[in-house]
C-alpha cells in the first residue's frame, strides 16, 4: 500500500484527552510519525471507559484506543529537569509540535513557544486550549458540556420548557480536534514551503463560536434582524419535518424544504394527497393543513419499518434518515461493503474492530498501521532514535523523568 | 508574509454547510477560492431557501433561518441569507452556465488554472451535467478533487438525499443525544456532521496537495459525510465493539460517568419562549473539583456527606445532587456563577443564547467578529472572522461576504484571459451576471 500523504512528517505530540489527540490522530492515520509524550501515569483518557470487557486498566480504555491509533508512546515527566534534553532533541527532530497543555504551563517549564522558536525558527507549534493563550478566561476549565453550552449552539437545542440539551459524549471536542488539524496542516504547509515557524493559537471556544454548527447562523440572524434562535415549542411537526415513530423505531425528516411532488411519490400517490389544497404555494406554513397532513402521514409511517420508509424516500429524493442505533450500523451492509470498518491488533485486547477512515484518498491512503500504544511502549525505541545511549536511558529512568 | 495557502486556487462547487465550510477554511488559510455559480439554476440551501423569499417569510421564523438584514429581503436576497452568509467570506464568485457546451469550455479553462476542486452535491450531479472526474482530469491531470457525498458514491444509500441532520440519524447520533425521559421526537436538528466533514475536507485537500508536491499526482478524495461523522461517537462505537453494549441517551450527563455534570438553572430574565432563560453548566471531573464546588457553595451540610467525596458516591446520587445544586444556582447570575466556580477550579460557564455572544469579554478580547459592508449597500454588520490565530501569517477577512458573480470581471479577465469581445458575448449568452433568472421564485 502507498504511504499516506503525511509520510515523512514527525509530530511531537504533547496533547491529552480528546481534542488534541483527535488532531494528531488525523496526522498519524494519514501517515505521520506521531510521538506522543505521555506523563508517567498516562494520558487521562486512559482513565475513562468504555472498558474492554468491563475491566478497568490503562490499556483497556475505548476512548484512548480510538483517539490514539498509529501513535508511539514516550513516557516523560516534563516537569523533571532531566526531561529538557529529551524535549530539545525531539524538537530538533520534529516537523511540527502539537500541544494541549493548560495555557502557560509549557512556558513556565521553559518549554513554551519562546524556547521552541529560539531553538528552531522553522518549526510550527500548535497550542490547543479551551480559550486561547490570552483570553480573560485563559485559565478557566471546560468539559464537552461547558464548551458546547458556552460557545456552541446548545442554547437552541431542545424544547422551550426544558433545559437545552447537548450533543453525544464529547462530540464538540472532536469538532475542535478536526478544526485544529486544519490549522496544524496549514502551519506545516507554510513551514515546508516558506520555512516559516510560527505559533498557532487554537482556542476551542473560538472554533465553536465561529464554526459551522448553526451558531454562525444564529449569531448573524440576530445581528441582521435582531431575532433570536430559540428552542422549539415542542416536537417538530412540519410538513414533513421532525422525528416520527414508525413500525420499528423512528425516522427523521427535519430540514426538508417541502416538495409535494416528491412526497407524493414517496407515499405512493395516495388519493388524499391529490386534493389541490396540498399543492398550493406555502402550504407548509398553513398550520391546520400541516396538522391534517401529519395526521394522514402518521398511519403510513407506523405501518412501515424505518428501512422501508427510507428506501421510499430515497427513490423519491425526499430528505430523510432513519434513526439507527450503533448495533444496527455494525451490521449494515452499505458501510461494511464500502470497507468502512477497520481493525487493530492489540497485544492485550486482541483484534479490535473500530471506526474506519473518515475519507478515502486512494493515491495516499488512510491506514491503521499500528494499534494505540501501550503506555511507554516506545520509550526506549524513541530515546535511542534520539541518540541516547542505553546508560543514559537508564539514568533518565532512575531520575523518574521516564519510566 | 504570504498566507499558508497563498498561490493555491480552489474551485468551489459546494452547497449548504459541509462543503462550504471546507472551502471557507481553505479561503481563510489563504487559498483563492472561486465559487462557480449559475444564474439559471437555483440550488436550494446554499444562497437561501428561495431566491426571492416573500417579505412575510423574511419577517417570520427563527433568526438563523430567515433573519435577513433588517428583516427585509433586500435587492438581492441570495447575497445575505443568514443561514449561509457566514460561509461567503474570503471567497470569489463567478457565474457561468454549466449546463451548456460553452459554459463547460469556460469551466475547463478554469480547471486548467486551478489546483483543487471541492464539491458536495448529490451523488451523480456533476456527471449529469458532464463535468465529472474524467472531464476534470482531462482539463488538469494533477487536480486534487474532493467529493463529499452523504453516504459515498457506491452502495445502496449513494443516492439518498441528506443534510447533516439526516446522516447523523443514520450514524446513530440522534438516538444517542436528547432528553432521556422524552421520546426522540423532542430532539432538535444539529449539524455537527457538517462541521467535522468541512474540517476534514479542508485537512484532506491540504494533505493531498502535499502528496502532489512530492509525487506530482493529483487524486480523487471521497469523503462520505456519514463515515466522517463517526469519530464524534467514538465512545459509543468502542463500547459496542468492546462489550456489545448499545449506549442510551443520558441528556447532559457525562459519558465518562463524572458527577455532578449537568446544566443548572440560573437567575433568569424570562423563559425559553422569549430567550430570557439562563443556564449554567457545571462539570465536576475529579474529587478536587468537588471540593471546589463545595467551597463555592459555602460548604453546605448536605455536601459534607463522606459518600460524596468520591465520584462513585456522587454518581450514585446524581439526581439528588442536581436538585441541591439547582436550588443554589437558581437565584444567582450565570456569569457570576462562572467566575465564582472557576475561581474554585470548577469547569462551569453560562449557556449563551446567540445574541449574547457579542457582549462576552472573551469574544470581544479575541475579536472574533468584525464589521463589514454587505453588497448592494444593504448595511454593515459584524461577521465571523477566521478563528485560528497564526503568529506569523495572521488570518483575517480579506473579502467581505461575496455576492453572486461579484468577481466575474477578475476571473474572466485575469484568471481566464478572455478579451473584452469574448466577455461581451458571455454576458449576452447568459453566463455572466449578478442576478438569478427573474422567474426563479
């Protein structure tokens, strides 16, 4: 197989948890050599589940597993003075640095941008933090919930007489990781083409405020017209719009600009829909008709499975999506036949099936070349590549800088 | 110093949000992105729901959907629909009738002068009008092509029409989020699939350009948006892979089982129907943060319970903690709560309704928006700026939101090298202009 597009790139990775590791995962999965510097007790994502077979352990976390494929793990306590020479040699070797330490932490250890740029004027460094390097909230802490609530469009998600409701799990952090990867890739491009080293200050809050997940539209809608974007009064019930029950679950029609001819085809041209009142312009804005339509549509939906409905919708080009669950997706032949799923062979866990490529790039493909690393799995390997003798590695270990 | 992608020209055939976000990121980073548009074909959901929405429609509806400038459709509504206008910064726009032989010739000349092309139309659309990958390679053999179909170009779902919300349903996101005590019909559309697809798309184009620099070859990238969205649900997929467990929705609680972790009511100016309700998010991620929360609350008796010192005990009594904390938060201002809690090391922030961001000290300090004039003298407004800060190649708004056909002169004359006479002919034959056909509603 051809190497990925980032073949030959070395990433010094000082990121932890979700957002930073997702950014460097993209680099690793597309061919870069990502050297993940881990604290002696490991990336905190090793301490959260889901646990393999329900058993806790640093090599058994599903979160760590997914976000750290193809990386190498070097244990280093960057607070130890002995760690400085290791970092310096890593900096000499790296093509880009990506870090997600609390703003100011690397500076206080003498490993921040000032130091990096004094050692190398052609090395880009990306810092991924909740609020950036200079915000009045620079030292504030976040979670997925805190970030999405504050800077994403969470306020208008849900219904009016209830609290706003967030996305699944750590989705907003993954959005940020993907956006950070664009900044890192651009910085690498500038370094390779122009020899520019620079500091990229990536604020996760800024990536939510100015991203694309509807917040951008809600803010400008207010700026333009003074109008707010509120949560819905209740379940959506447009013509068709909303999540509807069906024979075996639920089916989604939200966001569908009404096109009666297509709905007519999807529903099999029922007699009731031939009444010209349904074909008048703006019918979707007439509340009584919308209610009547939904009353007539619902029995049709309840008699059919979500797959049957989706198939009818696809043929009629109606915007629609069934609400699948994760187990249904694992069995779905569309995705498996496309080769979406991937596997990684792990020393402790055996063969693990996991989400595959985010995109295909045939001439320089995505690939899983190695499983996520065991904690410190590559410490000796990387240190000897950096020119440390065995005795020096032993000294580093004795000092507690590595383990 | 030139921007990172300066000298790279990208043809933009994208629609709605996912594709347009990819090209927005590339444009922000310095690429010359040229939107190629057609005055005779209304592509819904890219320059508005309709080309000419009625004044009544523009006065009704949510701000994000129909909040046009000053609640008026304006002279050319397609240049300032709030749903899409933030995706027009830093881009060029040319018009050409691609559904004509002459239009395709003009387009081929543009392709020959470009490095990359991005599109996310329904599968088969480019082929239908005769500008599929073969046509593109013929015009430029090392072109980087990024296609972003919803479910891929093969398989039974390839022709399914979809917005981000639909493919998130298919990928399992819709069943994994929302109120645990209400059925899924209470779930509102989200578009995180557009976000990640757009970001991955920009990353992919830059990566493929690197491959082209090293090998001389272009390639056809396929980003199936559904597949790309999977990473946001990684824990759910890993739980099934590891354990056969199908996770259920848990509202605003922690997927990692940290407690307390939720939204709590703050002192409000109104309610959900008028945008005046206020909420504070609080996430206690370790036992020290629990101590911080206790201190912030004045260490009430109930919180001193030894069972609550460890996450396990707190998780077991999450409902009770939520009730207790809500009593404490509901009489307090959300920003004051954030500052108090953060000063005790506890992750917390208000849930900002979109209108409030302009007053936020962080947004102001980081200068996340900037005033620019809209085309046609419709007015000056605060638009989102590029959001990644580069120390040596700072990004900015080099061009305000682009109007349909605004850069025809530049593109036809300087990029494509057509003469005055040829351009006059293109105007006459309906390629060049700034207005959709009058019969398009």
